[in-house]
């Protein structure tokens, strides 16, 4: 038998040999994090769909030549959705990693980093294929790269975790020259490939850039999730009620206020500023979005706790469906991309020049509702999502139910 390696947790060392601990059973998962993932998938659908639209003038991925209703919907999406949902998923991703580490240490399995690296590898593999074949803005490969590097941080002391998270937050708050110019651009051939033959070639550079540079913007919420996961903050809302309440109020308020330098020009309330001013607006929107992501996660967890108290732990059909969606978030995220590919790709339905912001928002909501029904049907059948099952099989090297 191979000699075991020491397992470390906050400076302590134990020498044990055991198989890796499997994932938490669906029936044993905490409601708050799953509910947050389910709700935020709607925000991700809204955040992604408008980038496919054609128009004469753009700002932040929104055509500026739409109707007054389009302008109002654009303002709402920029204020409440864009750059706010993805940081929340980064937080939940780090939180989940912390729980994996704790479960495996409790089971006496020392090779936690190798387990996490296997998980990272399968995320990168799925993400690259997703990006090349369906949606160039894929985030799964980015999360895989983040985990590949972030696995080195799982045994850092809390002080280091928080300090590095603060460092990356400051980096995202610094204006970067040229981001304002990029905000004025419309969809390229990576999002709207003109033909099947050139699709992979056109998307490959975008997929690589998002996967390799995207982790810089998501390192802060990932590390904060790692820190929170060690304390099980999202699973013990009663114990951390005060901190969660402050985070929800302050984070969401910061996100709303920090979005306005981008949201008001997008809505046509004020003129589009020059590129240098937009550089600062983009940076502020990104930094405040990180705070908003934390706020959204805290708010949903508090609401989940309130529902469980009010109904004595029982869940109604809507809450059950939302939680089921969160438990199958990867499968349903990928299902969204199938819809975008069919509806917007030029050699398929090619509706990017027909639909406006309001139409794509309605499509995003309809797509999310369809995945909600799909996830609930899988829940009733006692089945995990197929991509969640694949990730678990590769991660733990055994079949998972």
C-alpha cells in the first residue's frame, strides 16, 4: 500500500490513508447556496444574450438605437445584472472548493490538491469545447484555470487569503486603457461566425483570452468564497445574520450606484462619454459588480433561511425547483448556450438583427424557465445533471449516483 501524504488544515497535520470523500448527497445540501445558483442563472442568461445583437452604435454590448423600452431594459440589466452574477458564482465556486477540502480532510484523504486539479482539468476540457462549439464567452474553462492555480491557496492561512483577495479587488478597480474603446464595439465573428468552417478558428482566440485572463477578475470572489466556506457562512445564516445583512445591503447598494456611469449612457439618459472616461466607468462597474455579487449571495441566503423558518424546513414547489436548478447549474448553463447558438448564429436562425434588447431579455427569461422545469424534472426522477455527473466521476474517479 502506498504511504499516505500528510493532510494539512490551518497548520495541523494528520497522517491517514483513505479514499476521497464523494460529493454531498443532493438531499443533504444546504438550501441557500443552491437557491443562489438557481436565481443567478437567470441573471447570467440576461447578461449573455444581448451581446449577440446587431446595431449601428454600441455601448457595453448594448445597441443604442433601440426603443425607449429597450433603453429601460438595458439600464436595468447594466445596473442589476451585468458583472454582478458572475462574481457571485465565483464566490460560490470558492465556497464549494472549501467544502470539498474539509470533507476530504475529515475522511483522511491527503491528496486534496490532486483531486482539485482533476476537477480543474475536466472544467477546462468542457469549457474549451463549449467555447469553440457554442459560445465564445464560456466561463467554465476560466473557472478551471482559476481552480488550477487556486488549489495552491486552499491551505493558506486566512490572513493570506483575505490579503490576496483584497489585492485582486484593487487590480479590478484600476482603470485599464482601451477598455472604453472595447465597450463601444459590437459582436464579432467569434459570437456570430459567418460559416461553420471558420467558427472554431474565429472563436479560439476569444476562448483562450477569457480562460487565461478571466481568472484575474474572479480571483477576489473565489478567495472570499474559500474563506467563507471554511466557516460555513452560507450554511449557518442564523449565526452570521448580522454580517450577511450588512453584506447584502452594502454590496447591492454599491453595485447599483457603481453601475450608473455605464447604465445612464447605455439608457440614453446622458451622452456617451469619451473613451478615457469610459475606462474609469468600466473599472468602477467591474469593482462594484464584485461587491454586488457578494451582496446578492448574502441576500438569497438570508431569504432561504427565512423561508425555512417560516415553513418549518418544508420547501414549496417553486423553492424546490430553484434549488434543483442550482444543483444542476452547469448543465443548465450549457443548455442556455444551445439556445443562443440556434437563435443567433448566422447560418442557423440568425435573429441577431431582428430581436432587440427587450426581445432577447424575454428570450433569456423563457430559456431560464425552461431550464428550471428541466432541472425540476431531473430532481423528481432522482437524477443529477449529466455534466455534474461527469465532473464528479472525473474528480473522484468513481461512478456517482
